[in-house]
């Protein structure tokens, strides 16, 4: 039974990129031309110019449901007040923002609920 729960938990997470992986990928782009960034990441969701610095924002969105306690039909000692069924899915967003100066990626920032 325990291995079944591990499988249930790991399958939805298989497509997710961890924060450490995302930061490692982003770090390789620092010092590269902006054309390399766009080649690897595609078109940004948002572009802004801020006093000589161009800011490119990429967003990864996914829906996720936090599962309720199994076989639990109401608040109580074993349900931790969550009950059953689980809450509705929530939209999780992970934003990666790259700063570009003179056509070269000079830094990045990663944030959001989906990271």
C-alpha cells in the first residue's frame, strides 16, 4: 500500500522542474546573448524596458490539486480538518525573469507558487 501512495504522489510531480533545476538552467544563460535565451526558452510572456535594462519574463503554469486525506469524510482527528473530497485545483505559476543589458543576459530571478 505504501508503494502505491509513493507512485500516486510521484507521477504528478514527474513533469515538474524543481527550483534547483530551474536556477541551474537559468544560471547557464547568464552572460549569453539574448538571442540564445530566446532560442532556448522561446518567446517571453512579458517584456519591459526599465532604464536601459530589458526585463523578459517567462511563466510556467500548471493546475494542481492538494489531495485530501484518503477515506476521510469530514473534519476530525485523522483528517486534520481537510475532509474529503480534496479542494478544487489551484493554478500554480512559476515566473523566471531575466535581466538583459546591451543584448547580454546579466541576471535572473525565479519566484512563484509553482516553483
